[in-house]
C-alpha cells in the first residue's frame, strides 16, 4: 500500500521555479527520461500529488499533472464550490500505471457538516516534453463520475426548503384547496421559513459545462419540512372561498373580535395582488361606524335624537350629496339614519365636528392609519383630515378615505368589543415588530349605543335581508361607494356575529346588502 501522509509543503516559489518552467515550457530532457514510467515513479508521483491535494496546495498538486492549468482550476473548484473543509486521501496498491485511492471529504455547507467517502483512481504517464512522471489529468481524478461533459463538482441546496402552512388546528393549507390563498401562502413561507424549523435538501452533484446540475453524487442532508402556523380557520376559509367564487371582484376577510386573529381571507380574482388586505378604496357607508362613534362620543347626538333625512343636502354651499335612490325620512332619528344609511343626515351633522374629529377617532380608537404588522403585507387604511367638501364626503366614507375588507372588518370588531386589537394572521410570537395600539378604547356608553344601532341595521335596516335568521349577538352595516369612472357603485357589507366579524366588497356590485351581504353571511354561518 502507498501510505499517503501529509508531507512538508515545499515553498511554492522554490518548487514552482522548476515545475512552472519544465512543466509548461518543456525544458531540456535529462538522461533516463525516456520509456515507460517505472513502478517507483508511479508510487512517488501518486504519493506527492495526493499529499499536495490533501494539504490544499492546489498549485503544487497541479504541477504534478500533465495539464497544470486545468488541474489547478478543478482542484480549487473542488474545495470551494464543493464546500470541502477537510480531505483525507489513502492510496491503494498500484496496478501498473494506475493507482486507486480512497477519498473522505468532510463537507461543510451553511452550518451542516457531513462526511462523504468514495473511491477514485489516477494514472501516471511520462510528460511528453519534460520526460517527468506526471499524473494524467482528467476530471475523473477528482471523482469517477466527473467527465468532460460534466467536469465540475458542486455542493448546495438541491431544492428550496419545504414549508407547510397550517391553520389554527394544524390542517394544511394549500393553494390547490384554497386558491385565493396562493399569494398569502407564498409570502408566509418566505417570511417565516427560518422560524418554521425547515432544513433544505443538500446535495453534491456533477455540474455540466454550463454549471447546471447534471448528476447527483451524494446527499449531504435529506432536508426536513418546516411548519408555519397561522390563525386561519380552514372551515371558515373554505366557506369564504366558495362565497367569493360566485361573484366577480369580490373580497372578504373574517376575524375574531376578541383577539384580532384573522380566520379567513379570500378574493375572487386570482392574482398576486391581495385586495382583501392590500386594497385601498372608498368604504362607503360602512365608514359611518367610525363617524357615528365620533358623534356619539362628542355628545352631539344620541341614537334617539331626531336627525331628519332629506333627499339632498350641501355642506357650506359646496357639492350636493344625495341618498341611494333619493330616499328621505324627515322624521328620522339618528339610529334610523344609521340603519337606513342616510347620507344626507350624516352630512347635516358635519358642522358639529371639527375638521380633524373623524380622522382622530379613526386613529385613536379604531387604529386606522397606524402601522399594522399582520404577518403579511397590508394596507392599513387612511383617513385624511380636511374641511369643506372633503370633510362632508369623509363622514360617509367617500372622498379621500381609503380602506379594504381587512380594515373594515377590524372596525366592526372594535365596535362590538370597544377595544382595537390589531389583526394578525400568524401567532403574535412570530411577529418581531411591535403591534399597533390605539390611544384608548371606545367609551362604554358609545359601545352600547353603537352596538344597538348596528343591531337595528341587522334586524330591520339595510342589512336585514342578508342577516335574516341569524341568532346570537349580531350587528351590521351596509355601504355603497361611488368610484370615479365607474358606472356602478362598489358594494360593501360588514357585520359581526358572536366572536366573528367579517367585511366584504364587491367591485361594481351596487347595493351592499344585495351582493356583499350574502358573502359576509356565508362566512358568519361557517363559524357556529
């Protein structure tokens, strides 16, 4: 046996002066450098080459071959691209000019360490110009599966880490079963892969001339799937998917008022954009929940106070506002105005509020305009401060007010409980950023009054048809939002039933109770 052991590394300058000159330029042949290589030359050349390779002296090892330029690149690539931290080589008994040897390569890749053993061989030939005994260089010296077509060795991730996303009860969520969750699941995997316990499959492979994997040589780590837990409820999600699938341009979000946990999010349009979370559009009369809260807390109105509902009205001689189908009720109370979604009654109260009152209420009590950290990308609502027509329009959820089903569902949840709880789609322990918190909750009196008005809307107002037959603690609000350049209004509907709140929008859907209402009802009935 050839005992290949570590040998003293001769300085590259000293050794290279001879090797670089005689190996590459030929030099003069010395006596005795003709004819076949001898057995001793085979043993000594193999020994020196393997020792230099094991010692990571790629230059010295390459100069002991008949193609130093190719060898030095391949040897260096083997260590660096193959992530070989340590190499042990043991030569076997020479068979003529061939010398078999065993390889043990210690692989270290991104914190994963493993040993890889295999057998290879080399041949010793007489240099054509130098007459020196040299290793006949070819890629297979490094590994027998390396060839001219696949000359390089690489170590890396053979596939992206596998990450399962599951609902609150551990049921796996897939885009095949829940199509509108596609972009949400992809973002969750990307954000929380590191915390999911996943480990990617790591392989050593032979790379082709274009550096693409050609053949797997060794599996360093088989990999392990990770799991990202969410607050979603597969049963509610399934019902939400079915509900939006029946209506083009529909989006819905459901959450638990007691915790802020998102139970479902669904969109009828299958795109990478998630309008239920990221949309920014006027919420129409569903915003009157916030406007009413501001009016009730200011003491300017009570549910029983008479507030007439004329067909049309203008604020400060500005633009004219009207009701849906120009309805009117001169003898209405504020609670009746809310239940009938009377725009003109709310505009008539604009003078009772400061220009910043509604925006302040939205931010300080309902969290609209704060920065939320839900677990995926969201638009968290915007209620600008303004006077004149901007102020009047904002009171009824028009103008520059921008929201989406996520924020509207949160508004309904806050109205029910009196306390803003920032929505989340993953356990709060996974979210590193600080959760949004409001300055205060709704006053107890305002909570009672607002809940009574939302119940009236659900039982005998514009939401009654959609909420018909639902038992328990219920409340609702409808909305129709006019959008520039759009002939038909967007339909909005938000409601709560016991410990679930939901909001839906149907683009171009018209009356909120007719098209968005059934979407919300389907979701509310999926949860007991």
